[in-house]
């Protein structure tokens, strides 16, 4: 690449209109020096050829992505993945590791998530010349871009109003056994958990619309039990129906579930696509809840893929009210910093959109509440245990009761062990987790 062409993809941020650009942050490992490698990246991800043959023109000034900053981390590094470096098919002695801040003119594709992702983590990025490791760390969106996105319809405040819960975390529970039960025994388990104090009983992410448990029948039975639980407890309850399916069935399944008494629906946006969620958001009558299926292949390598906070922003923009995401559990392979960062993205400012409830997931129980409350410094979060409720020795009612007792211990400023002395459900929950 000639020096003049490299220079054409580099500039200073004060030379650009911030309302016309997305700010992209990448981690890169390259076989050529950073200035050239990042120019290659900009070329491939925007105007790969910027003029016609024998025509005096140059599209780079308006349509070219621009490198505005490079942070060199190491210029004598071994590659994080020798396998990827070797796949480049050329000998190398030096691997450059650095962070690049790139401004991308979003007029190239418009305010559309599929086209956005095609540009910022598509072929042009992950197959750019001489770049062996790529990770998209973050995207900053200008107000002009965010203005087209509805964001959550209910958000944290709306969800709390629907449930009548204002001063504590939201208690979700995944009904177990998660796959195999016919609708009646499945609904009975949800009913018992609601009686014990669960706010939201939910389908597992693997349980969709199947012959042996259709959304039609399951939502009808769960809807009836939800209303019965509300009458008995005097509390508002929620059934979260999983309607993840082929995109052309999402609106139909939403309508079936809501008609039968489901008052929230879960759709995995990573498999259906965030554009499908934007479509559903325009139609939905109830809160939309995300699950993190198919996210791990993108987020778990620290030097390759996409940082999870990027997906958190996109899901809030697409219209989710609740985000279930990987929490503090060794099998989920995330850090405390990741859990906190994603919660802040859910609850922080984003173009005036409503806040999205963060629900860090992973083998949770009554003891998780205090730890998350301390870590996140807010009770605007949810937990979503499975076995801690539905595998409790006293059954789902006892398991859900133990969650309420766990939060009471936090409110009263006493240890779980101390509070458990007079609360059998919590005592047994502690025994399950020691």
C-alpha cells in the first residue's frame, strides 16, 4: 500500500463531523506495522476501491473509514493465536498488537443493524490483509444515529410497575426439568414457585414451540396458573414465554402467548437477528426479554470476535426490556468487570432510551443476591436461578421462598447463616450450595 493511500485513511477527529460517524474501537494483531494495517482495515471495511479507472474522483473523503488514533501495545509480540497468524500464509518475525480507534461514516449503510454489523464486523474487517486477530471492543453512537431506535418499550420502570416491585431485585426462575415435561406438570411447577415468591417463571431457552409442548397449550396453562397465583398471593406475577422460532413466526407466537396469559416473551436475538427484534418491538404488547444463546462464539476470546458490551448496546437499541447475560459463574467464562460493565450499559444513558434490566445469569441462588447488590451498587437487576428453585428439597415453593429470605437477610444487614436460623427454606438452600 502506497504511503499516500495509507495517509488517506488516517486523520484527526476534529476534521470530522461527529454526528455523521460511528466511533469503533478495535484490538488488532497484525503482521505489518499498525499505521499500514489499520489503513488496510479501513479500506476493506468501507470504500475498497475509491475511483473508477480513468476517472478523476476519490470517494475516501466522504465514504472512507478513518483511523483517528492508534495505541501501540507491543511490537515484538508473539501472536495470541499462532494458528491464525500462520493462516496468513506468509513468514513473520514481528506481530504488532495495538488498539485502533476508527471513525466510520454511517451514511454508507444507514440506521440498520444488519448493514451496521456487515460493515463493522463483516468480511472486510475479519479478512483484511495482514491482520490475524481482530476484536471489536466497543461502538460509540452519535445522537443522530440513536434517534431512529425505539429502545425498550417498558424498561426497568415499566417492568417494576407491571410487577408492583419497587425496592428489590426482580426474581426470575427457569422451570426445571427444562425439556421433556408436558404443559400441565410444567405449569404446576411454575405455579408453586409463584406461590413461594417468584416474580417471573420462565421457559428455558431450549424450550420453544414443539409438538409435545406447544406455545399454545403451555401458555394457556401457565396463564391460568399465573392468574390463580396472583389471586392467592395478592402479588403480580409474570410468565415469560419463549417464542424463539423462525422469524416469520415471531409475531404469530407473540400473539398466541399473550392471548393465553403470557405477559412477557423471550426471544434469542443472537439467533433470530436483532432486526427481527426491532420488528417485534413495533408489534409487542408485553416486555421483550433477551437470552445469550449463540453469544459465546463471539465474546469469549480476548483477542478475537466482539466484546459483549457491543451486543448489550445493540439489544437495548433493538428494543429489549430485559437482558439475560453471562454472570459470575466459572463455566460462563466472564470477569467481574464484564458483569459490571454490561449492567452499566443496560442502565446508563443511551440516546434517551429507557433502561434495560440487567440479569446476570449462572447457577444462582439466594446467596447471589447480596453479592450482586454489592457488586452492581443497585437493586435494579434480576437473578434467574433454575435448580436453586426447582431442585430445592422443599420443592419450587420452598426454593422461591429461599430467594425472598436471602434478600431479607441483605435488607436486614445480617449474614445468610444468621437469617437461616429461623428460616428453614434458606437453611436448606445454604446446605445445597455448600
